[in-house]
C-alpha cells in the first residue's frame, strides 16, 4: 500500500455500493485520509472505512439543487493547500461519467499533487449483481457505455443513435431515467427493434437492489408503472436474457 502524502488529493472510486467491492488501494486511502469529500451515492458502509476523517458531502444529484462543480474543485484545492490528505470519493469509477477528469484538470492547474484509484463501475459490476453480463461470447462481442444526459441535463446531442443500435451488442446507459422515453424512441427510429430486451437495475449491489425486466418499446411506461427510479443503470440488448439462468441474488 502507498503512503498518502499530506497536501495531495486522491480520487477514489467507491464502486456501485457494496463496500466489499472496494479495492485495497481505496481502503488504504480512506484509512489515511484527513478529509473525505464524497458523493451523495456513496454508501455508509464505504464511508465507515474513513474512521476519524472529516466527512464532507458535496454530492450532485440530477434534477436537485446541488453545489456547482467549480466550487467542488475549489474546495479540493483549498483542503490540499491546507496540508490535508484529501480523498475525493466518487461512486463507481472516477472517470466513468463522474466528472473526475474535470477535477483532475483543476488540481493540475492549481499545482496540487493527485492520484487516481479506479473503482468498479455500475455498468459492469452493478449488472453482474443482477445476473447480467456486459459481454458474453454467445450473445455479443461489443458494449457501448452512454450517459443519459449531458452537462445541461438534457439528453445528449451529437450521438448517432442509428449507428449505436447497429454497432452495440449491449448498450449500457447511466443517468438515463428521466430521458428513457426519448432515448428509446431515438434507438427505435434508428432501427433497433422495440422488443429488444431491457433491464433497469436500481441501487445496484445493495441489499435493496431492484431489477425491472422490460423491452425497449415498453421501458418508459414500465419504469413509470413500477416506481423504480434513480440511481439506476439501464442495459439494452440480448445479454439481458441470460439473467434467467445467471441470477444469483
């Protein structure tokens, strides 16, 4: 395990929720930290490893009032310049739709030392807990990860949905719940069949995990009817059909 120098910021991936999915490097960082600046979705079991550290919640939740990214960046820089060992604890992996790159660039601009400790992303680990493989040789040889909204909160522009539907054996969507009807419509307009299997995994890896199995055409309707909501990961493709045999929770 590496020693954590004072005055540095370590970006640590907390994984999808289950504390058992933390890496050894992540646990070591949390145990050495003076302050942990964490996201809203980081579980209390994960935070328990930061015994003795100051815990600061600076999470961003879609559709709710939250601190702006430049303020988070400034807080990280200020705490490091005060000589603290700063852990920036982010759900999943810091670089998978987690704004980790923006925070690292802010640290670089400020001349603050940093390290990145990757985490298990929900699009792989969370699906695995639901019995859904992101790839399986008999079903698909490709997977595409997409965010369901851009920096404005709207569904992302500039995506060739027809190409996505044709190229990907599995499509894994992060933060897509608010725009599922629009995304499904674009994929079907691009030629993806309405009966394509869809799975929605809420609170992936946690004891209260819920899984909704539906189709591309029925996804938005079934999500609304089921009451399932964020945080959730959405997978689209035939790999979802393997859940019937591979479900282990």
